[in-house]
C-alpha cells in the first residue's frame, strides 16, 4: 500500500506539472492538506518537505508554500551512484562492468565510488546529485544510518550481494542457499557420506550462512546424519588436519574458493591426495579456481545477471516510482578435477 504522504505528493506534483498550479501560486497549508486528505499534519508536512527538496516549491515561515517551477523533469539528474567496498571490483565479479551498459542504454551516467564517498557527502547531497543508488552490501550492519535516511525519503536504492532485512530494500544476489545445496548434492551423488562444511574465518556473513544451510538441507534430504556444526572453525592448519583424520572426512563444501584453495594446500602438505583422498568444492568461481592444481570444482555466481537485473530494476523504480521486488539469481556448478567419485 502506498504511504499516505506519497498520495499528497503525487497529486501536487501532477498539478504543478499540468500547470494547474503555476509558478508563484500558493499551495494549501499543512493543516488544509491534512483535513483534505484526512491525514495527520506530520504526513502533510512530509509531502511539502519533499516538494521543497525537489525544488518545486519554496516554503516561507509565516507566509506559506509557493510553486517555484512547473517542470518536474528538471528534478532528474540522469545519474546513478554505485557504491562498492573496493576501488577495483574484479574481486566481486566486475559488477560495475555489467551495470554500466544498462545505464548507458538508458542514457544515464553511472558514477562508481567506494564507501569513502559517504565520508564527504551527506544524504541530501546524494539526493540532489543522483536519481538512485546501487549499494554493494559488504556488511549488513554498515552504513545503516545513510541507507535508512535515504530509504525513509523514498530515494530509490537497490542492494547487491546481501539483504538488509530491517530496511526492506530490494536486493539482487546469488541464490546462495541453492548453491550450497547443489555443491553438497553433487558430492553425495559422487558417493561421499562424510562431507564437512569449511568456514573461511570467524566472521560468517549472510551469504556464508545461506550456503551452510543449503549444505545442511542437502544432507537432510539425503538422510546423511554427519554434518559440521555452525560453531566449528577448522581453518587453522593443524585443526583442519586433525578434524579430517578424526571424522574421516572425504569431502568439503567450502565457503568460497579462497578457503578451498588454502585448504587444498594444507591437506596436500599433510600428505593427503586431492581428489583421491579428499574432494573439495568451492564457491564464486574466481579466476584462480581454474588454474590451481588440481583445478577447483566450484559454484559460479552470475555477476553479469546480478548487475544487469539490479540496474534495470533501479531504472524502473526511478521511472515508475514503484519499488521492485528482490531477486535471487541462479548459480551454476562447474565440475573440475578437485572432486571425484568414491566407491563403497
């Protein structure tokens, strides 16, 4: 359901755009609008504040609100901001490279910046300079104040890689749960029954938790009782080797490719053969995954589809004023030489 203040805002925008309210005309007061639309004065005040921020009206204490422009199109900047945690986003699939063509086709400029941009720009700066924001969520708890302020003002924002459930913003990310399940399903079909999940560090972001739950779902569906508990951390070299020997592990679903490659190196140094003794599946399909020895079986995220979907959704939101739905983009299993079938 559309917020009540948006109803007032849209009606006044339409009257200004159509000329029904011309430059210099006085608008109804907060009290009059509240009575007309049967809302609180806080609601009517928010609608007038939005019009003032758009530059369509000027509000003067003791005098009222007056139309300054009859052209709503002038409020569009045709610019979108993409905020990333790194200067070079190759590590996260070159998302900017997939978003840029979408913006260019729509004649929008894409400005790419790191989180440092938020140290020198306020939320009002962002609203004045851009029509929308694409934000890569490295940490669900980071920049909540900025995202909330912009969201509260109905500024179009779409998130990449992770959801921030408290803000209810549309998110575009890989289907991590399905990926964890597919990786484990593959190992089960290859005959493995002692399959462990390998976490990369003590910090378990949303994407990792989803992959882990997919792993658990696969084991449950295949009636396999052994599983790694969420609290276990076997990243230390000695602990990893002891864990494998103690539990007779034959395969790992790894949080990501870096974790898988490091584990592969540790296990080989301890005398294990890959994949003869232990199979490993990674996640992300980074460039190095195809060139390690042996090449790594991994789950690939479709960063191109993620970026394109996010860009198109944001442009639609800007044009139609309708918030899009979140999307989980399917993943793909790439089978290489770090895994093998085992016989009973």
